[in-house]
C-alpha cells in the first residue's frame, strides 16, 4: 500500500482527482496543509482508499465545492479521516453522496442549503461515522431506507 500526497507544492499530485487516478485499491491519499481543492466533484472509484489530512487536523484539509456533490463514492470502503468536507451549492447539494459503505472519523461536514441539502446522503449498511461534527444549515445524514444500519 502506497501513500500519495496532495498539495499545491511539495506533494506527489496537485489535485485530488489526480491523486485518486494514481492510487491503487487500498492506498492512502494524504492531503497537505493549505491545499486548495479545484471545486470539481471528487469521484472516488477505488476500493478501500484512505483520504486523510497529513496533519491529523480537519481544518488543514478542506475539500469544498459549489457543485451538487463534493464527494461521490463509486466503490465501497473509503475511509475519510480528519477532513473538512463542505458543499455550498444553492439547491439540492451534498457534501458526501455516499451510496456505498464508508467510514468517517474526526471530520467536519457541512452543506449550506438548509432545506434541500444534506451533509451525507445514502450511507449504505455498515457505514461508520465517528466523532464527526455537522455544521451549517444542512439536514445532516439522509438515509436511503429506514432499515439502514449506520453507526
């Protein structure tokens, strides 16, 4: 398993999309402090990928988008650690469009639209969210069905 760093300078890659493209299943993407995301939707299409702040501080790794989705998962097993994930879309927007199993720990999640947006939508059975703060006007976590088991 490899670690790929992302940063404006000094990193292996300068964009999160390039880091994901370069990663293999099970790799870690470590986001350097002061990284500025390019405002695209980040599609995670690798199994068991870890995306984390290099400093273990969520405020140092901010991934933000004003598109309808900030993160979109295509595969199971993504592990988010110490990140700030925000969505500022003016209509139905999601900081994390899950629809897959994932884990999240020590993150800050926000979505600015208070009636149509969610911080996280459609986490699948087995997803785990720990020590994560929800901020802004969003509705928090939206489940696909009432039988979803998310801890």
